[in-house]
C-alpha cells in the first residue's frame, strides 16, 4: 500500500496531521477546560517556590497543526490550542509534556510551540514508555491536566491511566465508540486489545450476552476500574458524532476533585449523550 503523501502547512513548512471535521469539538473542550480551571491552576504556580506547578500532558500529541480531511482548512492541533488557552487565561502551565511516536510530528509540535514562546518537553516514544518518563519528570504534588487522544482503543492501554493516576491529575479521555462497535469481535479475543484496554474484564463481563449489553457492561467495568484509582469519572460524558450522525467517540472526564468535575459539567455540551449507552 502506497504511503500517504506528507502534507506541509504553507504557514510554516512543517508537517500536519489529517483529522475529521469533528476535531475542533474536542479541541474546544480542551480550551474551555483550561480556561475555566485557570483560577485553580494559579494556586499551584510559583512564586512562592514551594508551589509544585501545573503541567499539561499529551501522549498522542500529533504535530500541533491539522488538515481537515477533504478540505484545504488547516487548524491548530490540541497541543497548540492548550498552550494558547493557558497563555490567554493569564495562568500558563509551568511545563508542557508532549509525546508522539512519529519523530517528524514530535519535532514539528516542539518547533511550533517554541515559536509561540513556549518551552515544551517533547518525547518520541510509544505512549507506554513516554508516560513513565513524564510521571518521573513532573512534581506529584502539582496539579496536572492530561488529554489522552489516541487514534483508536489499541492505543489506550489502561496502564497509561493507572500510571498517570499516581499524580494529582485531571484526565480528559477520548474513547472511540466507533472502534469498539466495529472491532468488538476481534478485540475480545484472548490477548487482544480489550485485555490491555480493560485488564481483568473477562472475570467480570459476560461476552456471550447481546452485543449492546456486552459493550455497555465492558464500559461500566472500565469506568469502575478508573474509580478504583481514585479518579472519579464525571457523570456526564460527551458523545461526538460525524456529519451523518454516526457515533464516533466519547469524551470522558475523570478527576479526584469534585470542583474539577463541576467544571467539566459546566463546559460539556448538554445536548449530547450523557451516558455510555449503546
């Protein structure tokens, strides 16, 4: 299969990602959360020197700029959206940690944010390797915000969530309902994706029930496992749909802090689905 041609942004000559027309909906939630949480974040920023800081974390960052598929429109990616939102709020992150397995994309996002005046720490690793480096690098007493935006469920290993949960961190997680609906049979085979996405599910979820019930029970189990880590998922999730109404992904927010969950409820679209129903 021929490789897709590399697309460059004419504004800076750097590589761009290709995304669906719904991507700005995700980015809007990242921006709005960073803005609404700015007063809380400010309490963690030095001076004084004993304040532990506030970091922004992405493990699937992309290049920082994206081409809307089927158009000529290029938009900021989530790392640039996050950086700009924090700067505009007057409460910038003390550090930004970004990872992408694609070396060209990792280099591009670093250059873009440095051009804006930031000093990101960028990694070029698999997410499971990068998360260890990031958890070791940030102050566990700080207040951190992690946006997990993998292309599919295969990238969303539960170990990543478990490791991040050692920090005082708010999590916004992209969960692909489209991927789960399309690939459930393959993913539920022993040793396949569901065993890393939701370890231990076989002991708690009956795969022989109806498909809809199976998927719903699996996601209930996944949410329960996050709760065990001390990160409570907000009651409302946001369903993002495609142009013809196809169900694409959920945005799931989790935090140990009740105020953070209230922030999420204030910014999510109340007209979208509020539970992971199938």
